[in-house]
């Protein structure tokens, strides 16, 4: 009976080892995913020297509208604005605004095309260039 139990323990141990080894992702694949996510996040995020979340949200809404987006949803409490641009394609952009430290607001834009995250920097650059200009004009109280 003892020999039979040893045999069962060896088989169970072997299956556990095989299972655990199959669950481990290659290290280089994990690092590649992290670096591409970091690059995407750096394209999507900008910090602005202001503490006025409401004014920043209003400027985000105006910028999206200037770029041809139709605002679908805006939530001042969550600091979130979503819009869709229907110009030969359906591009959806969600922008969040949140405090960063004591003196800044962090603005992050997430663009999607057909439920897939947009990794091309062009839509983000276009949005942030327009937003930066609008934030400057708003700070200078220029209409």
C-alpha cells in the first residue's frame, strides 16, 4: 500500500509541476508588453499647471468639439468626457481629468477605433496640441 501511495504522490507532483510551468509567461514577453504600455500611456497623458478641474473639463469638451467630436457623455464628478468623431470612420475618445499633486491636473486621453485601442500617436498629438492652445487661451482669458 505504501508503494502505491508513493506512486500516486509522484504522479500528482508531476502534474502540479507541469501545470505551474505552463502558467509562467516568458520574461521578455512581459517586458515587451510593459514597455509598449508605457509608450502608449506617455502618448495619452499630459500634465497642466492648473488646479481648476471644472475649467479643465470645459476646455477638454470645447477641444473635442473643435476637433469634430460629438460629446456623448460628460461627468464632472468623475472627471470624464467621452466623444465620438464620425469622419469616414468612428473614433471614440474618452478623456479623464484628475489632480496631480497640489498644482497640476493630469489629462489622459484614450482613443478607440472599433473597440481596439489606438496606438498611433497622431490622434493623441492632435488632441493635446489643440488642448494646450485652448488651455493657454483660457488661462489668458482670451476668447
